[in-house]
């Protein structure tokens, strides 16, 4: 059950009548289709007008059916006992699945035993990591290798590098490759992204983060790298002792709310130098390398925007804050105050880097670098779960991605990213009964993805009216985190 989502009366056998089916795989739009669902699966997609005995009929004439969306960078299960509000916001925004970016042994065990929370309308957990690689469990190459082995044995779907050095990262990557488990995450400041790509890294998050990737596209690369190498890891314990894991968790949580609040003046100089010395030819060479090695990118532009424009009214006065738990908002506001205390020159460098991030995203997309949409919601300041994926759509479009490419980042590309191509992300028989009905054409304009007329999740239908009621319940008792 859910505090916010009422069970749908339209479930079991359902027919979405006379819809225009959008296939992100080939970009086709097929009008006059009836989509039949039984339980959690699509049973048929046929020309409209056939019999629908025994089915709940949802009239969809003039509307567009797309596969439900996937958020490929999320932390919803950081609070596994209190995900109801977050999941409700995801349902209301058409998000049917996610990749959990921070796990632990208890979470992996709960998944094995079928004990993860599943309130009404909850999204599917598509993949999860174990513990982040940090100085606590990966202060040395040997420690990183042990951590990778433990996570592989515990059943993690991938390993996420959080805070490491270059040597530790590459040792972990080599062991992950040997075991056949994927490794992705944050590139260390002292690591060349080309080395990570050649080593087989699965995904790079947040375009780096920091200036690491941008250094490789600079005409003054050596100078940028020298400045970037001054970045230090936070003071996370490098040895275990009673309570060390709780201390590390607290330190990491304080950092991730907005890492930009820790930007040093030297790092700010590195941003400005990298941006001023940008070399398009080098950027294209880097993109071509990522294509050759299938190095996925999850830009999380909404995340970098909330970091670099933390005190902007678009975030501090966002009306969607009303859905967030009060304690979460207090944490966000504390981080805004810390950000405001940064030197003006540092904040100017952070704001100025935004155009470079959009340009790099466009360069990667134009080159065919594989890319998925993610938000970093749940723990990150200014990011409202569910809605944030739509913010990401807007920023990807601002970067220059066309509407079909934007749609693919959260549908067919998400499936390919997870090694499940053809298993979800399209509307076809035998695929999951997860789709979103839109009032406008998403192939004509990406903003159509916001115009949700209803959501079919796991074979149950919630209309726009139903979804608005969900949002009002969350606002009345804010619980998203």
C-alpha cells in the first residue's frame, strides 16, 4: 500500500483505444492503434476498432503513447524504509524504473529476499550497486579489488566508483572486468578519461564530475590537469573501526547535498582555464574514443545545474519544493547558505562552466556517444524526484539534442545501457505494461513529454486526474526525499 497512491480501478485487462504509438527505436509514429494489456504485460498492439470484451477501455484518440521513462541515476533506496513519497512523484511523472546508484550489503540482501518496499505504483529497481568505492573500503588498490569481489559475490549489478584515486579506480576496473561485473561512476581528478575508456569503464556520471573530462578537450590540457590534481578527497576514514561506516556515510551525505560548496579557488581556476582553452577538435576526438569503447555518459545536467546555480531562484523558490520532506528542505537550504559564502570569483567560474557542459553534451550526442538520462535525485539539493527527469529532458534539449534522441535516453537507450535491449523501452507484445499517454507529439517537440494525460504502470492505469490527486496528497504530507 501507499500513503499517496490509491489503487487503480482500471487494471487487469486494459485497452488503450485509438492511440498513436511512438517507437523510440526507429522514430516511427503509428496512428489508430489499440494497445491491449493483461496483468503486467502488453498482449497486443493492433489497428483500432476490434473487440475489447472484458477490458477496461481508455479512450486515447489524438494522443500519443510512449514507453514509460527510466531514471538511470537515482538514490531512492538510500532511505529504503521511506520511499513512498519519492515513488509517488515518480509515478505522477511517468517514471517506471530506475538505477540505484548507492547500495550496501543490507540492500542487496533485501533484494535477494524480496523485502524491498513496493508501495502502490512503485517503479521497478532495474539495477543497483553495492557500497560506493571510497577511502573507507578502497583506500588502496588491494582494498578496491577486495571491495569489487565482495560486491560481485553479494549480487550487485555494477560497482560504482565514488571517491577514489586514479590508481585505485583502474585497479577496481581491472578486477571488475575480470569478474564480468560493470564499473562506472565518478572519474578521479588524477585520471585521464581516455585511460578509463580504454580500460572498459561502463559509464561516466555528471560529465566527470568536475573538470576531469573537460581537461581532455583543452588546448592547455597539462595545465588544467595540474590544477585539477590539487583536488583532495574528503576526510573519510581509511581504516575500519567501530562506527567508521556510519561516520563515512554522514560525511558523504554532507558532501553530496552539493559538492560545489567545497570548490577551492584552484579548482575554480581549473574550470575557467579549461573553458577558455576549449578545443573542439580534441573534444570530438574524445567523443570518437568514447564511441569506439562504448563508454556511456549519464550527464545529469539537472544535477550540475542545481550545484552551480544553487542560490538561483529557479531552485530556491521552486514551487515543487512543497512535495519534499521538511528535513530534506532544511538540508538543501543549509547547502545554499554554504554556497552563498563561496568567493564571488568561484561562483562565477561555476556558473560560467554551464555553457561548456551543454556544449560537451551536444558534442557527445552528435558523435553518437551512448547516453542515458538521469537526475541524481534523493539526497541532492534542489532536485525533486520524478519532476527532475523532465528537467533533464529540458536541459538535454537546451544542449541541442533533438526530441527523438531525448526520448531515447529514457527508454530504448536505458534498456540497451542495462543490457536489456528489447526487454523494455518500447510498446510491443510481451513487453512490460508500462507506458505514458501524452497530449502532444513528442517527436515534434520534447516538451510534449511533460504533457502527461495518464500513466500505465505494471498494467494499472492512472489518469491525469488521478495523478493530480497523488500530487496533492504528497503536498499535504510532504515525504519525498
